[in-house]
C-alpha cells in the first residue's frame, strides 16, 4: 500500500491564522474571561478594574490577551490572581458546557431509541 504524505502550504496556513475571522473568534473567546476578571477585580479605587482589557497582538499568528494596565496590576495579580482565576473559571465553564452538551446528546439518543422501539411494535 502506498504511503500518503500530507504537506501543508505554510503561506496559506499563515494567512488563515492571521485572518480577521480567527482574530474575531479569539476575541469572542476572551470576552467571558474579561467579564470574569472584572467580576473578581478588587474595587478600591476602581483603577485596576477599569484597566482590564482585551489586547490584540501578532506573533506568527493572531493572538488575543486579557491584560490589566494599571500600575498596581502585578501586585494585585501576585496577591489575588485575578486573571489566572478568571482563566481557570473560563476553562471550568467550557468543561461544564461540554458536559451539558453530552447529556443533551445522550437524552436525545435515548428518545430516538425509544421512538424506534415503539415504531417496531
């Protein structure tokens, strides 16, 4: 049997990874994390919370980051871990959504199987 060799077109992949559609999708994924970070942010003067934002960057591909630009951001992050906790919260949210989706799929499969059983009788 002949071996199949797949060669990616680097130029095309680079253009896809830097496209505005990919960047928009990344920004959409970052919004819940930003909202969670704003929810967790300490509100002493409100400067830290106001400094939280989504920033676009480019390496060899589109990059989107949630950052805090307040001068005390490093201190607050080291003591409270606002951004890291927000990132973990986002991951937990995704896991819960996947579990709900799987449960819906199983319920649907059971319903279809029940209907097929009833149709056979």
